[in-house]
């Protein structure tokens, strides 16, 4: 099974298959990623990147990684 690490910050990367949710905290600029082991991580935004854009970028990266995983099986 081919899986891909998704970079959330300078110090945290998680496997795409371990991510269960990506959300933007209400009334804030934080993007929160939850994993299947119960951990919650805050994802770094790119320079000048809005929280909505960060959330969409992460979702696209995760979906692309999981699509490659499905294709390789």
C-alpha cells in the first residue's frame, strides 16, 4: 500500500490515511486536522494564505494521496 505523508507544519507530518477530518475553527484563522489516533494538530498556513485556502489545499493533497493509494492496489 502506497501512502503519502501530508505536511501540516515544520514539525508535524501525518499519513494521509490517518486523517479523519480537516476543519477551520469558527471565527479564527486556524485549520485543525484530526487523526484516527485521537490527536489534533494545527496546520500551518502558507505566507499570505487564508485559512479557507489552507483547508482546501490540505483536502486536495489528502484526496490526491488517497486516490494514488487506491490506484496502486
